[in-house]
């Protein structure tokens, strides 16, 4: 267990060392993020705070959390497939898979850096929102928040690994990622409450981990709700995680097996 | 004698990837197949250096990848150190693979950072990691350049780093795919002596090495197998393979004069003139006698200045097999 954790950290270190040379890119990215937060501040001024589903939360912080977590989810979706594809080209996928480390750990760890970087982004969004726009955050139920974030991480890893397996298997993928990303954004309770959706399609959002993640994160950060208040949402999120992550790892095994049959672990 | 690498009846067929424009023009045509391995049997003994020789496309890399669990065979079995390769978890700690592909590292990291990352994957205990990496870097002669970016390395340095990586977990079996391909002659020689003296001699590692460099096989390997178009055509010690199917013996004679129309009990393979002497290479059948030839020469009044036995070399054995192969292909 400890050893696996160290391995995951080794991936983080590897990509950190690769990326530090892109400092300018990082600063430009942050500047862009700040602008988009400001834009949302003004857009949400046009919204009615009494909209159904906002649950008493101000539109701006509501959307802000949606924005930052949606970014997180779509990063997860793209990160696994992009990394694995890149390592196929580099020849490093083979180099990793010939080591005694189990394939599932290699696959799972691939996006560690992207997750960590995503967390930094979320933190920057929130910091900016509190400092500049006076959003009030509750620090009363950090445990609940942490639980929600960990489950968010694991469930989005599950989705990301699923989509990467799909790409590895069928060798084409952009439509999948694009589709999943669009679906999560539309149905995921991200920019508008899913309660606004017409009843016949509203059920879709219940199957998206991001909906429950956002309920938990908004509830604990913006309203100070406790574990007891959010237990239903956390349970739903946990169930989805328990389905998605093993499913993703299972399909990644199938995809890697196929690549081993075809000799396509390395590609030119 | 204990075998640590065993392949039995390994068959592998690849389906060639079809370019998109062809897919569009002939969507229902069956994809072309490449029979990379057509029933390969191979046994490598513990502690030997075994050479896998073969021309381009013979299937060497495919076989090594099957042995290292990176490619799944269609049929047949591969066993490493007593474990079937279907049990990846038990096989991988026993093998170190040196890829022929010099990419396979992270370009933006230094050599040392690369090795550090792979040490985690190879389960090197953290306390020993630093020392182990330093020792390996020193052994492959990369200590001084360890902190430069991998992207700035020469092909030879990349290759040496790949050897260091394969040794991180100190595996008893090394699979090397053309390890000297991009090395200059001096570095190639030093890598060969490193393999021979240190890895094999001192550490007792078993080495299975793919190469198409016959000289390398002759100087390095205890035994070799010649793989052509997915089948093993010869297997044995270098001497056995060299002499395989050769029932003639060859000699080079230096004579002052070769009698015109001389017909001794031999065949003349070549003749050349130099420094007032003629050098004639002759071949005798297995039971042909050299003294008969010499006597006939002396009787005809020639003086014989030298007579050397010529051993067949691996190169010849190799081209003979390739010839057989082309003939077999021409007559279906
Ligand atoms: N992934 C793959 N997909 C399709 N064909 C492949 C694949 N890998 C190898 N082949 C084909 O299988 C045959 C054997 O290839 P292999 O790489 O094993 O040969 P090799 O002996 O290593 O050659 P070289 O000396 O050029 O490295 C070749 O015809 C090659 O084109
Ligand atoms: Mg090869």
C-alpha cells in the first residue's frame, strides 16, 4: 500500500520535473483563469438568486464552483488518454510495463500530475473569488469536503481511465471525450441547476458523479453543511465511484491485452 | 543443465495496419498478415550468453518482447526462470530488458531523474535508491553526464542509460535487443566486455542478446541461434553453427606457380597473384586428402611456400542460410 502510494508520487515528481520549464505558460494560464472568473462574476449578476435548484446559494459562487470542478473533470477525462497515447509514442509505456509494477497502478498513476495541477487551479479560483469578490467560504466541515474531493478524484479517474481504455482499444477517441465532456457539462449541475431540466431527461444527471460532487462541495463550502446533511449525496457519489473505478481498471486491462496482442504498446 | 529461458512452439502473426486511404478504397479486403514467428523453440541455459542472430525482420524483437510479457503469442509457451509468461507478476522481477529503441525515456528529465522514476517502478527500496543509481551510472560510464537532460544525450549515451535501467532491480536474466546498434566501435567493444566480464562473468547473469552483428555474436556468445523469417534455422555453439553442413575443408596455399590445367583431388575456389607468389584457395571433400594435393603439386614442379587451414566463418554460414531461404521461396 505504502509502496503503491510512493509509486503514485513518483509519477507526480516525474511530471512536475517535466513541466517546471513551462513557467510562462503557467502564468498565462492563471491570468486567463482570473479573467474568466471575473467574466462569470458579471454574467451571474444577470441571474435570479431565487432560481429553483440554487438552494439559497448566490449565483456567482454557485457557478464558480461548477466552473472549477467541471474543469477538473474534463482534465481527468483528457489526461489519461493523452498521457497514455504520449507514452505509446515515446516508447515509455513499454518501459513501464516491463517493470514489476502492476499495469493497473501504472495506468491509475498516469494522471497524478494533472489532478494535482487541477487542485491548484481550483484553489486559485477559490482564493481569487474570496479575496476579490468577497465570496464567503465555510471551513466548518472540512472533513466532509475532503471526503467529497477524494471521491470526486477517484470517480473522475474512473471515467478518465474508461475513456483512455476506449481509445487504446479502438485507437480513436476524440469523439468519446468530446461527448462525455459535453454531457457532463450539460447534465452535471455545472452552470445551471439540473433541477431546471425537463423531467424526462433530468435523470441523466443522477448518473454523473460530477452532479453529486458539486452538491457536496457547494453544500460544505458555501453553506457549511455537515456530513449528516450531505450523507445522501456522498453515498451516491461513493456508489458511482465504486462502479466507475473498477470498471475503468477492468477495461484498461482488456485494452492493454489487446495492445499486447497487436504489438501496439509502442507506436510510431 | 538448467534452462532459464524456454520458448516452445511460439507462433506470432501480426495484422498489418492499413492506411486510412486504403481502408476507404477497399473496406472489405482482409488485412495483410505478417508471420513474425512460425513455431520457435529455444532453450537458454543458466549463466550463458546466448545470441539471437537474424536479418532485419526475422522476428528477434518480437521474440524478446514475448519473453518480456510485452507481446502475447498466438500460441506456444514461454517460460522464464520456471515461470510461464502468463504469470507476469512472477516473470517481470526476473528479467531486465534493454530496448533497441533508444527513445523509451523522458526527454525533459535528466538521466538520473529517469532512473529514479524507474527505480520506483522496479521496487528498488527507497533507502538504497540513490546508491544503486550511482553505482549503475558509474558502471555504464554515465556518472559524469547523469544530470544532463536525456534529450541532450548522444545515441550511445541513451543506450548505456537503457542498460543501467535494465539492471536497476538486479535481475538474473537480461534480454538485450541490439544493445550495440548505435555505439561506435570502441564503445561497442567496451559494452561487450562489460556484458561478458561483469554481467555474465562476475554477476553470473544469463544474457539473451539479439543482434545482426556476426562479429559480436562470435566474440560474445557461448551459443547462438539463427532466426530467419520467424524460424530458427541453426542452433548451437558458434563453432557448431559455423561448421554446420560444411563437409569441405579449405586451405590457402602459397605457391610460386600453379601448374596450368592442374587437376588434383580438390576444387579451386579462388586464385590471386601477389609479391611474385600465387595464393590459391582450395576446398577438399570431407575425406579428400591434403597430402595428395601437395604431392601432385610438388610432382608438377611447383614450390609450396605456405599452407593455411581456413575456418568457415559465421558470415558464410549466415549467407548460406539466406541462400537456402531464397531458394525455398523460389520453389514453392
Ligand atoms: N506491431 C506490429 N505490427 C505489425 N507487424 C509487426 C509488428 N511488429 C513486428 N512486425 C513485423 O514482424 C516481423 C518481425 O519483426 P521484428 O521486429 O521482430 O524483427 P527483428 O528481427 O527485430 O528485425 P530488426 O533486425 O529490423 O530489428 C517484421 O516483418 C515486422 O514488420
Ligand atoms: Mg528488432
